[in-house]
């Protein structure tokens, strides 16, 4: 689902938006799309496996930063089958709730054989961690969440055979990179890492968003 909303700019005031999915989302990517002074603010990412802080506020990540999850002043308050609530404890930050600013939210829920959103633990070995998705992957977004590391984007259009070693880092403006140290295999039922880079297979915890190459469950017969 793609949702637009307008911030109210009131500190500690929830802004609620319906998402129309009918089930609780597994991931949300949100951005202030307005003009200055807040339009240059970070992309805010919520993922079901990131968790909460000591006050049970959902932590979030920034797609354009390497930082670890935090709740800080920009908060996801509730994420359920009908709505998403966000608030800011300092609306001058402008990431999720600035006065009259326009926002866009991309809201994802997992669909069997089509998409998968989860977490895994890296094994820091060349014979790397295997992650089961139930489908061959076309697009993969990965982020380590227990230390500050780059986001990685892999896909099957730039790397057309294994090992998949062409990647982009959405947290910076670098051109596409190619490195065996960050390589992954797209297999028939998931993905398997082939090196020890801390960005995707160190001894740590990672989240991912994956989409299928051939989502047969939702395909129409000819």
C-alpha cells in the first residue's frame, strides 16, 4: 500500500493513517516529501523484527544512514491491521510529523510466495548463512541492526547469475559496486551468503526485505 498523510506539527500528538492492507504490515518506509525546511529529512524505516525500546516505542532505522535502530524523537506508536500511528517528541526534526508537511509511506505486508520480511543471524563464514524465503529472490534489501553498517540492495537484473555481487548502498551516493566480499547466491527457495562481510554476514543480526522472481501463487494462467 502507498499512503499519503499531512503532519500536524504537535509534539507528542499521534498522526493516524489507514493503510488498507487488512493485515498488520511487516515493513514501512516513510519520507517527508515537502519543501524546506524539512524536505531533506531522512527516510524512516520500520520493520517488524527491529523491536521496541524500554518504553515499548517501536524503534526505527533510516534508509539513508548506517545507524542502529532507535526510537528517539521520531516514533512509530502503533502498527496494526488497519492503521499506522506516528508521532514526534520534537516536531522540528520533521521526519514523521511536521506542521502541514506532506508525507508518503510505502507499507508492506508479507505475501506467501511473493514477498518475505524477516531477520537472520550471520555466521561470519564463507559458507554463509542460508535464509529460507520459499521462492527464488529477484530483489533483496539487507541491513545489520546490532551495529552501524551499510544497507545493501541486490537484484537479479544486474547480477544475472550466482554469485550475486553487484550491489547498491542506499545510505550513500556511490555508484554500483561489485565485490566478492559482499556476495550472495539467489537459490530456488531463498538466498545464501558467500562471504564474511559485516554488512551482510558477520557475527550479527540483520533484517531483510525480499521479493520473488516468479510469484506463481498470484500469477494468472494462460
